[in-house]
C-alpha cells in the first residue's frame, strides 16, 4: 500500500518501481536496498573523513545532519573544538622544542622562530641550520 506521500522503492540500477517487500528487481535482478540512501554528506563515514582531513571546518556537516539532536550536535562541536585547541597547543609546544634544540646545538643568534617570521616575504630566509659534528669523538673527562 503506497500512499501519495510515501517514498516509492526503486531499483538503483534500472529505476523500475518495486513492490514493498521486494529484495531484487524483477527486470535486472539488482538488489533493492531496504531504505533509500541519503545525501553523501550525511553519512557517518563522510563526517569522520572530513574531521580527519579538515578538522573543525567539517562542523557545518554535523549541523545540517537531521539524524543528530541539537544536544549531540553541540557535544560533537565541543569535542572538535577541544581537539583543535589541543592540536594547536601541541604544535606550538613542538615548535618551541625545535627552537630550543637549535639554540642549544647551534648556539646561534637566529632561531627557528625568527626564520619563520620571515617566511611571508620569502627573500629574508637565509637560515643555514647548524650541523652537529657526528665524526668528532668526545674528549675524555679529567
């Protein structure tokens, strides 16, 4: 019994209208899914891939998804914001560690962060990182 507003099942391969209980198409033999698939951007796999690829820029995909309640959307947004803040903090911490390494090893006046300040201009980068002498032997302690 199909009403005027009910979604009619169709074969995804040939488009033939199928009866309610059909699992396979009568024309081409293709499998008929139980329920029609929604748009690609509402799939959970797409949301996970988008979060991994672009991070917080994928949050609008959560908010347009009708399967999630408002509370769940807010929770996902809060978690993504916390993960983003943590990753930014870890990146800044790593840059500080690299900068400290260059200060200790190179005993140079210029640091990695000074070099990074000159990146947008492009012409001011003349940084030659110090190279550790790996062939020298440590002197004996007296």
